[in-house]
C-alpha cells in the first residue's frame, strides 16, 4: 500500500560524477510542486516497478518550488533502483513520486550545526546548508568523498553562499584535504547538533567518534537499515487501537502494518525498513520496542514506526 503519488516530468538530467546523476523533476504543466523543509525526501517510483527514497538537494524555505532536485548514485550492488534511474529514465519522461516527507529536519533548538556527509549522503545536508546559510546560522558542512572526481554538486559547494562553510575530505589525492572525525567530534561546543548521512561504514565511524555526545544532539538519515539490524519478526503481541476501542493481534512473523492491513485498516508504507517515516503513527511509545532509524529519542516517546517496531511486552497502544 502506498501514499498518494504525484506525476512529475524529468526536466533535466546532469552527470555530477562518474557514478552520480542529478535529476530535476518538475510539474508536467509547469505548476509549483508541494513545499518542503530542508532534509525532506521523496519516494520515486521508477521503471521496473522499483520504489526508492531520495533526499531533496535544494532548500526552498516556505516557497513552493518549481522543481525538485535529487542525486542518484548508481550502486555497484544495485537491486534495480539506481540502475533503473541511470539506464531507463530520460529527460521528458513522466514518473510518479510521493509528496515530500521530512524525518531529518534542522533542529530549531540547535545553536550550531555540524553537517557530516559521506558521498551521495550529501543531498539532504546540501539543502540544510543552503537553508542555514540563508538564515545566517552558525554551521559547517564537511563532505567526505574518495577524490575530487567523486564530488557531486561541486558548483553549489563552491558558490559564495556555501563555500565559507564547506570543508572537503578526499580519501585519495591531496594529503592536506583530510578531516579527522575523532578530532572533529572530540569536543562538543555548547548547543551543537550533528547531522549525518552517508554509507553504512561512514555512519558507523561518525557514531563511534561521537559516542560521548548526547543522543539528542545526533541526527542520522540512513540509506538502508544497518547491517545486522532486526527489522522484522519477533514475539506475538496485541495492538490496542485506543480511539477505535479494538484489539488487533500481531503474529510472530507479521509486522504491525501487516496485521492492521489484514484487519482492513489502511496504514501507508514505503521503505518497510524503518527508514522513511511513512508508517509512523502516534502511540504510547514507551511500550514499544523501537526498531526504526528515523525517529529521534524524544519522538519515540509518542510515536512508533509500524513497519518494523513491536511491543516491548504483551500490548502496544496506538492512537488510532
Ligand atoms: S514504511 Fe518506511 S519507516 Fe515504515
């Protein structure tokens, strides 16, 4: 089951690096698209029946944008999604997308922002950096890539708006272009929040270097569930739907979403890995075994991602 979709036209495809293409997606009739806040992503429904989440790489503030910009890296181990975007999508094509959703927003309570991007994980952070630069906020965007030729959106990073805030790390090449994560995160200046997006190894390295930071100051956007993460299955339990006054049993091999769908209750889903936030509902979060990668510690007190999370005990109470 999916959310309502929008049809957009592929207005422009540009090669950013040997592995990364950017796609500009516009309304077919030239109308404005739904507004979003920096950090948001969309689902792209692509040829071959694949659906993937891509972050929006530009900031538009409150204004309704004329186009969305995404970056798609062709993954060597592509299960079809990125390969389909690279090989089969052409300028002028019509494709279906979801409206933007944001599970990775800029935190209003932060006084300083440290944005850490690994490769194509730069896209949501690029939008955040643009938004923060326009606000005059205190921030730094550190981009980690293998080398200059793998740097996507280089023009935007080097434009006057962002250049003073950007630090680049190249694994190969210029030896002076290295950022030591451990040193960078050794000390937390008061009010600093870290936002991280990138491949699994990069995310794990940041988490390790920031192990002494408070959980509430670390915000992560994952591409995929980390290796070894349990996202499905477990003990049976019951969902209590407080507003409807009914109970729905969930078997050991069902997800909460499966059980609700079997009961005729429509919960939209997309990634089914706890990443995108589509299936999140209000709940007594303290009663949940949270298995998602999209809710913050404080959000988990009152919300639950139903595609993966389960009850800690016998029952999970939902505001449905
Ligand atoms: S469907 Fe994506 S978090 Fe549940």
